[in-house]
């Protein structure tokens, strides 16, 4: 992990540290230890995958003059921080527009934690698609939970218990969508005959669910590659054209959605 000025920059990619962070409290503790280790070992730079970049973390990195790039799959960092993200608004819009073209009008949305930027952007895209189709936004059809399976299960159970249940559900993540699948099954309904489901992320397992999940694909590999290229430019003292790069999401249509 140590910098070696005798090694050409393009051969030093392996010395860049990646710190991954989840919302699990035990892994948060592990992430803090990794972060402290990162600062102590004199690394060239860091690619950070964080639920939140704290002001203290930014100050610690700045004091050590350590370049870093944030891959913000969850929350968007301040504009002055170099970051790589995805077009969350466009993804939410595309998911909802797809369901609208299939004839659905009671379309529910399950977001992640409401305070997160990615959640707000995806729900904003959902609302914009409904408004564009002149479909009223029903606040009872919008729920917020965790991005995990259990969060999707609980939110979907609430939605399916409504007097007039939704005919389609846009889930804020693929893991959340698996919880929606379980809620639909427990309710004695089927996908997509009774409820169409769209996820978000494009994780590998989505094509192996039953039925295969329609999802909004985030270009996760491309985001990682862009983060590495950006960090290497910073390490080399180059000026960035922009501190913010957003890569396009894409709707992947499979068998979890059908015409109403």
C-alpha cells in the first residue's frame, strides 16, 4: 500500500485503497478501523464507498493531503468532493414510465431511507413520470424503508394491505425487490399476473429470481473504473475537468412486469 516513486504511476493501481461501508453497525466499526489504517499507512489515495462522508473524515484526508474519490451508490457527497455516481432520477423515471406503458396506474414506490440523496432522486423520477402521464401521485403509495430484503417485505405488506392495492411496485433496490416478492407470495398473489415489480441496481442475482426481475441497472463496474481513473489523475497532480461524473442507468426488462 506504500507509495514508491520509482514505480510508474500507471503500475501503481494496486496501491489504491478501497474502503467499503455498509449500514450494519458491526461493519461500520470495521470501516472505521479500515479508515484509521488507511490514514496511518501513507497510501497514495483512496476510493471510498460510503453511506455518508463525514466532515471529520474529509478533514482527516485533507490534513494528510490524501487524494480520494467517492463512489456514491447511496448518498451524494458535497459538490467540491470528487465523486462518481449514477443517474438515479432518470432510473426512477424509466422504471415508472415502463410500468405506465404497460397500462398500470396504481404504481407504488418503495424508497430507501428518506434522507438519502439517491432515494430522493429515484422517488423524484417516479413522481415526474407519473406527472408526465397525468397520473395523480398518491402519497399512500410511496413508502420508505431500508434497502434490504426485510425493508422491502415490510413496505410491500403495507402496500398490499391497502383497500385498493397497487398493481405495480417500483422497489428502490434489487434486494428490496426480493422482499416485495415475498410479500406478494404471502398475500396469495403472483408476479406479474397480480403485481408487476421493478427493482434498482442490476445485481447479478436479479436474472435468477422467479420470475426474473425487471430492474434499473446501475453501471457499477464502470463507476469503479471511472473512480480509479479519476483517482490516478489526482495522484498525478492533474486538474479534473469536473468533480462530478454521473453514468447512465439502463432499464433491463425481464419477466416480473406485464401489461395490466
